C-alpha cells in the first residue's frame, strides 16, 4: 500500500496590504514581501518554481483542502523576496540528484567600478540534520551606472545614488537566474516614475551540490543591448519646390518711341507645373519615397526553460511619401515693356496674377509590440496647397498656404484633424518613435502627427501595463502584458506611476493599477 504524501500549504491568492485574498473572497493575515528601497526583489516580482515528475493532485487530495484553499503539486511561487512567508532574499536551486538548495543573496554592494556580494547556500526543505551551509563570494566587473546609461533607460532624474543588484528572473528549476544592476529615479516628485530599471543583466548558472555547488556569473546584456540604436532609412537626397516653366512668352507687340522701334511689349503666361527638384542642402520639404524605422527597448528578461529570453517593446513603421503634383495657373498674364538696352530699362506694365495649387498623400503602417501584445496602426496624411491669387514678383506666399489632414485608424481608436502649415511641411513622413516621457520617464511610444501615445508601466519583473491616449481622450489602461500573455483590462484602473501590479505565472492572473504593493502566493 502506497503511503499518502504530505500535502503542504493550501493557501493561494492575492497578497495585498498584509492580507492573502483567497479565490472564494475570504482573506487571511499574511506578511508582504520586502518592499524597502534596496530589497533584493521589487514588490510585484514573482518567480515560478516547478519540480519535474511530481504526480498531479488527485481528486481525493483536492477534497482535503480547507475552505478557500487549494493544494498544488510540484509547483510553488516565489513572491518577490519570500516563499510562503519565509524571507528568502534569493531562490531555490534543484540539483539534478533531487536535492534542493537555498541561495540567499547577502552583502550586496555596488561600487564605482565593480559589484560585490555573496551567496549563503544551504539545504532547503529537509527537516533536521546538517544543512551544509557555506558562503560563496562573487565580484562582478561592473558597478555604478553612468549618466549616459541612466539616460538610456530613463532613470536620469535622481537626488541620490539608487544603484543596486537585484534578483530579476529565475528558471523553474533554479539552475539559472538573471541578476540585474538597476537604478531608479528618486527625486521626490510625481508623476515621475520611481520604479527601478535595469542597465545591465548577468546570468547566474548553478551546478553541483553540497560543497561542490558553484554559482558562475557571466555578463548577459549591457545597456547597448537593452537600449539599442534605432534603425531608420530614408530616400537619398534633398528637394525643394520649383515652378521652372514660368513666365513663358505668349506674344509680343512692337513698341515705338519718337517714331522709332524701341522694344516690345511682351505678354507672359504664368502657367507652370511645379515639382520637387534636387537641392544641395537640407530643406524641410519631404523627399518622396519610402521611409522605415525600427525602435526597440528591452523591458525585462524571462526564461524559456533554462534559456534567458528578452522581453521587448518594439516599434516599426513603413511610410510611403507619394510624389506630389503642383500647378501654377495664370489668373492675369504678365506684361513687360522690354526696351532695347541702348534706350532704357524694362518696365512692368501688368504685374500679372497667378494661383498655385497642388498636393499629395502619405501612407504609413505602424506596428507596435510589447511582450505578447501587438497592435497595428495606420496613419494617412493628405496635403493641399492653395496660395490664393497673388501678384507675380510682388506678393509673397502666405505663411501657411497648405493644409495637412491627418487620419489615424487603429483598434485603440481613430481620429482625424487638420492643420495649416508652411509649404515645406506638406506631406511629412509618418511613423512612430520609442523614447522616455519627459514628465514620468516611462517608456513612451509616440505616433508622429497622430496625437496618440502608448505609455508603459513597468510593474514588475514580468508584467507591463500598457496605457494609451488617443487625441484629446484620457490616458487609459489597455491591458497587462507578459512575454507570453496579454489580458485586456480597458478601463479597469487609472494609470499612475504611483500604482503597483503583479503577475501570477501559475494561474495567469494579473493585477495592474493597485494603490499599494501587491503580489501572489
């Protein structure tokens, strides 16, 4: 007869304000993970633990769970710094032999050019006996962030040093973990985002067991990998607008002075097609052709098995700027009395009047990806030029004789608007960029001329809140993204850099926009 296994810890759910909220709505007192400024993990961080080969919970075992409880088999959840209320400040490593080891991070110090610390290592999950505890020291050949690095990841507004080494991600077996050197904005003002951001990642690989257990730490990603240079292309050369065929002579009548032929009264047409001609210097006129752009930011690192996998925010676009068409039409011909040089100067009898019109269109496809969330947006722009009736060589063009009409279409919403612009700003190329918001320093995706932004809340090591604002509408949450999942949460909470979120990799549940730190167990 098989001995029944010991079932452990039936209490799972949402951790909030020192309460564990169970699936049936009941709650129990439970401590929160470490939420201090220099904690090993951030408030909403979670790490999945899986033990291979463990049979699932049977119906008979499930029936033994207390009201509101549920037993798990071969699965556990590391809640930031804690495991079921026990302060780990590290992770659990499963050796190939089946023994489990607790690796606790201690004495972490980020210096000017190096980072030091140690692992306190001991057996885990064994009652009694020698825990086999020992200490292993490490030094990483990189230390405090430079201003350049902080600017690259959007944490350049601070009044004091905020660099620290944190546990960022752990594989389900604990045989690999990602450590992150992070920094944070800490000027005491809102809406500035004060959540830590990684400027360097390291891979910790654990092998062996007992006194032979070894943690090898190697560089994984630097700031140039986290915030790579954008890649953009554009048509070659620069252009300017010219009407090259005007004025054109259409007739001439002899002009006599004192009975002698003194010249001609020449009539000119002011008709001319207009075109964008090559120009030697940079102008504000948009060169027709194809424009492309690619912007990326590494938001976090996750694990696919034992392989670390970056989680990206990415924006790409392809924009086609059509060759515009322009026409200058004669309203009144120009008449000039052209005297022979030996007799005198030319005289404008009729200045002539004309009107210039024309325009073109621009089309752009924009693709945005944040973890598992993706969105396509279409931007269109039509430009129309109308100078009104002007006197040739007398009147200047109006300051803003052109009208650009922009139209955005997307699942986030759409809108259209028009603006009067200078001729040089007709047919602007359309696209999108990825930077950091000037006020909050959050990752910001801006749609060029679309009056639309997508703002990212980096809630935890594996959860990103996606927020959007279209035209004059409010900034709203779209949903919660991880590397593999997206949950629509439109309108469920108000975006704020003072809010919290967390993702449960066991159940797939997510919380964003919480007013206080939140986690799962």
